């Protein structure tokens, strides 16, 4: 079939971009572009005239791609500060471009200084970026500072790319440049006349939009008082024998089980998760954790070391003192238990801040601990948003922070904690691979993929959202997956028949729908879902149909970035070496899964996967007995299992002399 001029023009531009990525601008020649297309160089001259014109067209194509990507990210952002950060991420985030496109962008940046045509494109891009920045900054700073701040942020972004163009791109391999710009925002936003200080916030039922409660925000004075009370309570608690601490924790676990039904309903109203999940998992898994560490409490001990006939040594495991936990909104009561149980078992006090979107169940947990016999002040809940969390991470009276949250939040907490050398445990985000080999039981593999993507409406950090399916079984897998996905029941979370509930907020729903739109734009194919669900009584809530994308590539935003919603991406692969390389090609390292009937291969693959938690022929099962946590950008430290004891105690070494001192003086 003969190709039209527009199609041929686009093919030449795409070939030019690929040639630039492979060879760089110095070795870029028209005949090499022609060879890539198997056409004559004369044809390219016919369309573009000369090399500079082709470079300009290629640059415009790349700039257009970046601008569309940035626009999508900004649409998904919440508020003016979020839009600015989305623009920064679009330019400097590690996953904003395929590696190929990033190399081309660097080439253009190096040449824009010398080639007028490219400089014009760069200036137009700059004007667009400044316009976006000014639009958002008008809501944040004094009008007299808008232009100056926009130009400064744009210059910082441009400076990173220019330096990267001169040095080969190393500046883009870490998030340091992004953090510097965000720090600049932190220091300068607020110059506008101060808005009224928030003193309360509403918690909303995600399924209906109704206000469940109004919560008072705790400020510096309240946090100081909480730390003082916790410090006093911890002194006596830390001296109790472990068996006594364990008995109180056992009573707390029993109370959670006894009140499972009412707590599960509260959790469903606050999170939008189906009651069939919260009743079976959320509360009871928290009780399991407390019960486990209640038993561990009496076993916490150091070791004796034989140093010969003249001496021996021993170690003591001692409490850290007052520790803080900062929770996430997807598993509020479970996370509160996962953090508080080992902390209390080890003799610490804990101040816990739940996410502002789900503040209610932590209040009930505090009541249960008190009823079980925990001393007043030993476990306290403080409420608030990021500012309250920052008060905890910076407080000199707190010895440790344990956070479950986003990567960016984790970095900020770690930076704040460094000022007082706090210990830090971070359980952060993920973009986990789920690998399905052609010898797997396909029905089991489909079950695993569904649990790895659509449980809790996809709002699970470990979710295996990159589903790699060996090509031989791809079609059979997809047919079963589509049928079972479309049969899932979406509806009122309080209905026991509901399998898919509401997303946590309207803003988060908009973000998820934005990613679905991005996937379609980038060429992925929708196999199922892809829309907001408004059927039945769901019209007033934040419901999104379980969504499956096929024909995905590793470079797509929906494949590389954490969406935290019911969006599955399916990718094909041919062999083990290939899929391992692709599965590990991510900044995250929280979890991974493998489905195969070849257990030798299963263990071999798991050994090479760069993830803190792995499953073989299962997914998203997290027994309390097994340590849980991530590698790479997915976190530091471990929760659950005996490993958690190491993160809530400090070792003291004691040397005991058995002979007289042999002093040389």
C-alpha cells in the first residue's frame, strides 16, 4: 500500500529521533536516517530540504510529546503546588521519558545553543513552561513575586538539562535536582498573605461523599504535650518484664477480634473498601500482629559472648523510648497495628498519626489499648496533615519514625529525621512485576493477577501491576482474565456482595482516570474497564471500573509509574532472561510474584528479582511471621516477623571482667 505524504513525513521524523538516540547529533546524517527507513536520502531532502530542517521537526516532535505528557500530569495533580510539582516531575522525573527520548532531548539541548532553528523551538517551549508556572504560582505567592519565581524554577529545570547535555546525563539519574527545586518551593511559597490556619478537617465517605466526622488538627503544642506524656509513660512500661507487656497486648488483640464487625464497618465507611475485605482482613490482620508480638515480648533478649577465662560479655536489647508512626490511608487500622505492636512489645511508647483521609479507626485502637490495660499516654493518636507529620519527624523527643507512604514523603521524613539522627523505617511505593510463565496453571495465574491488581480497588502498595505473560499463553490468559474481571461486582461497599469499592477521594479518582487517559494516548489497548463507574447507587462516589491494558511497552507512563488504582498493564515476554531484566528495570523494589509449575525455575527467578517481598504461585499474602518491606526506592527496614524487633530496640554491650586488671602503669 502506498503511503501518504503525512504518514511518510511522520515516519522520517520518528526515524530521525531513533537515529539521534543511537548515534548522537555529531554522527547524525541524512543517509543514516534513510538507511533506517530503507529509502533514499533524496526522499528525505524532498520532504525537509536539509539536515537542520529535519532536526527542527524532530525537536518539535519531542517537545510536543513532553508538553502533552506534562499537561496530562498537571491535570492529574491536586492544587497549584501539585501542578507545579507535576510539571517538574514531567521534566526531571526519572520515568518521564523512554531512555531513547531522553538521549534525544539531551542532544537537542546541546545544539540549541548553536542552531537558530532549534533555539526558536526551545524558546517556545520555555514560554509555555513559564506560562504554566505563572498560572499556578498566582494562587500561592504575592503577585510581585510570580514572574521572578517562575523564571527561577524554569531556569533550574533548564540548568539541569543543560548540564546533563554537557556531562552525559548523570544529573538525571537521581532525584537530587528535583529535591532542590522542591526545597526552593518550600522556602518561598508562603510569601502571599497568609491564608487562615486550618484547625479542623472533614473525613469523607468515598462511596457517597457524605461527611463522616470533623477532626481537630494537632499543632506544635499538642505534639509537645503528647511527647511529654509518652516519655513519662514509657519509663515505667520499659521496665516491665516482657511477659507483663505481652499479657496486655494479648487482651488488646482479643478486643479487636471481639469488635471486628463494628470496626470493619467503620473502616469501610472511612476508606470505601468492601465490607467483605475489611471484615476478613483489615481488623483481624491487625489483631494477628498484636497477638504475634505479644508472644514475642517475653523472648526479647541479647546474647552472652564467651571472652575466655578472664572475662565474658553480654548484650541487652533495650527500648528506644518514644517512637512515632505515620500511617497510610489504604489500610488504616492494620498499619496502626503493624507499627504499634512491635513498638509496644519492645517497651517503647508510640505516637501515631493516621492519614488525614482515614483518621477514624486509629481513635478506636487507642481506646482498645487503654481498655486492655495500656498505661495512659503510652499509645496516643495525633491528627493532622503533612505539617503534623513533620512536627513528629523533627521532634527531638522522638527516637524513631516509621512511615508508610509515598517515595517523596519518605525522602522528606528521612531528611527531617537526620537533623536529630532518628532511626527510620520506610515502607514506600511500588510498581511490582508479576511474571506468568507458560507452564503455569492459568486459572491460578488469573486469580493471582486479579488479587494483585483489583483487591482494595488497586490501592495496595505491593500490587503486581506489571503483569508479564509468556507469549505462548498470552491469548488464553487474556481471555480468562477479561471474563473474570468483567464479572466483578462494583457497588456499595457495605453490601457483602460487593467486590470492588470506591477509591479514597475524588482527587485520587481524577488521578487514576488521568493515567487511564494517558495509557490510551500512549497507544496501549483497553481490554476491560477504563471508565468511572456510576451504576446503581455509585453515582455520588469515587468508583472506577477495573481496567486492563494490553499492547503495553515498558516505556509507557502507566507501566513505569505507580497509579495506586484498579489499573493492570499486561506485557508479553519470550524468555526468562528477558523478563528478569525488564522486571528489575524500575526504581522500585517492594514486591514481585512468579507463577510457574517448575519450582526450580521459581526459586531461581525469585533469587534474582530485586524486591523485598516475593510470592511463588500466590500474591499479596502477608503473614505476620514474615518480615515485610522494600528495596531500592521502596523503602528501608522491615516490619513484621522477628526482624521488626531490631528496628524498635537498641543494643547495649556489657563487658564483665573475671580477673584483676593488669595495668601497665
